[in-house]
């Protein structure tokens, strides 16, 4: 039974790890694109601060999701 179950579990673990890395990379790319877009539009004052806070919040969500998946693996 162990001979059958362990390879299957290893494949599942690897798949979850790859998905978690993809989620973190995807979130980082979105954050970079949003940041560059915000810088190019030259937001000023409160708008710039609000935009950066939203970007940080979104990036944090993706990082936490990726870490949770990595822990699950």
C-alpha cells in the first residue's frame, strides 16, 4: 500500500508547490504592472498613497495564498 500511495502523494505535493510558486509570481507581476502604471500616470498626493496601499494589499493577498499552499504541500 505504501509503495502505491507515496509516489502519488509526492506528485500531489510537487503540483501544489508549483501552483503556490505560480501564485506568488503572478501576484508579484500584477503588483509591478500596477506600480509602473501608477508611476506613468503620475498620480500625486493622496491618490498616489491610496494606489500604493491598494497595490501592497493585493500583493499581500497573493503572497499569503502562495504561502498557505506551500505549507499545505
